[in-house]
């Protein structure tokens, strides 16, 4: 598959979102159940997963799909708990 600047950029943004989420929860700036944390995880895994699929990295795409599902579940659980 030929290189795509857009797909590369989306992958880098996704990686940055996942790393930012991990930093925020590790430094105790956000709670693991917060919508910010789960949203960064969902967005990051979606973008990184799209990048992985585009380049044919199916195992990485699968991990990111599962990561996305966990983030959606976490966000939904957090919303249900709030109200």
C-alpha cells in the first residue's frame, strides 16, 4: 500500500491521544473512569486502528478495535453510574 500523509497523520494523532490518556491517568490528573480518559482512548484507538488497517497491520488493528470497545464500555458505564 502506498504511503498516505493523511493516514500517517491520523495514526500519529491517535498514538498521541492514547499516550496522553495514559499520562493523565498515571499522573492522577484524571480518573480512569472519566469521560476525558475514555474519550481519548476511544479516539486514539479509532485513529490508530484505521492507520493499522490501511497499512495491513491486522493484529494491531484488532487490538485497537478491542481497545475502542473497552473505551466505549467504560464511557457508558461511567455515564450510567452518574445518573
